[in-house]
C-alpha cells in the first residue's frame, strides 16, 4: 500500500469530504424538519464525527486503488 502523502490524494480526499459535509451538514440536517442553518455546534459535530472519518477512509481507499493498479 502506498500511504505516502501526495497532493493528488489529499486534494481528492478533501473534495469528497467537503461534499459529504455539505450534504450531511445542510441538506440532510435542515431540509426534512427544518433547522437553524448555521448552527456552529451541530456543524462542528458533523465535521468531527462524519467528515474526518470520511477523509481518512477515502485516503485509505485511494491508496489501495493506486496499489491495485500497479
């Protein structure tokens, strides 16, 4: 497995994590029942419990895919 930090892997992992954050933080949390749009406490919880693990998993998956292609 290639777990070296490369610019490409980090950028794609951040992009996917931000898309998940926008989806979970605003669309899933606010539209079904309504909410305060920029509630900092809830957004920080989503960032810690959803986005950080998604970033780590995406980085690991990206590393495994690159190893498999070689």
